[in-house]
C-alpha cells in the first residue's frame, strides 16, 4: 500500500495534466474602458481644480478564457455594443485587431493592426489609456508596450 501511495504522488507530481490544478477557462466579469465625451463634459465641468485631459469610463463584460488578459483585450478591441454607443461610449481602437499579445516580466506586449484613425490630439493618448486601464486590473501587468502596424510612435502622429 505504501508503494501505491508513493507511485500516485509521483504520477501527480510529474504529470500536471492529471491533477485538478490545470488552468481552465472560468467565467469572470471584467471592466473594459471606453471614451464617453458626453459623460466627460459633465465631469470636467464639475471639477473645480485643473481638469485631467480626458477621462475613461468602465463598462462590464463577461469573459470566459484561460488567458483572461487577452480575453479582456479582445473585448476592448470589439468596441462598444450598440446599446453602449447609444449611451455615448466610443473606442479609439475602431478598425484595429490584435495581431500580437504576450506578457513578459509584467509588461503586456501588444501588436495591433488595421486602419488607425487619428482624429485629434488626444486620440493616441486615449487609445493607449484604454489599453493600459483595461489591462491594469490584472496583477500580471504593470505596463504596456504597444505597436500599431509595426510602429511604436503612433502617439505623435496627426
């Protein structure tokens, strides 16, 4: 009996797929951050101090994935739902898709591809802010490294 127990421990220790500790997709609610200029205008007027250049607003999404950071990113790239658009939410990521995603040393390395629409001075910072704020809710990410169509300097483009 003693040898049987030792054999079982050996199997579970060296074959992690046989245990219940596998990373399985679990349903989870996350926050996805969008621009909402209607809400932003009201918030800016109500602040007595120097206003921040822009505000991002969360909406809740339910994801089911073993890689929840990527699932949240994919939800963000999908953009606002029809109902959210009617409430004034919009995304700076419209026209883009995820071409690369990995987490290395708590840095989310993101590659986006597609048609980048820079409509004003705050478009680049808002786009980056949406990504950073959405991914900051995960303890696995401290910062974001971003490329759009292979370029890292999109923030300065006009």
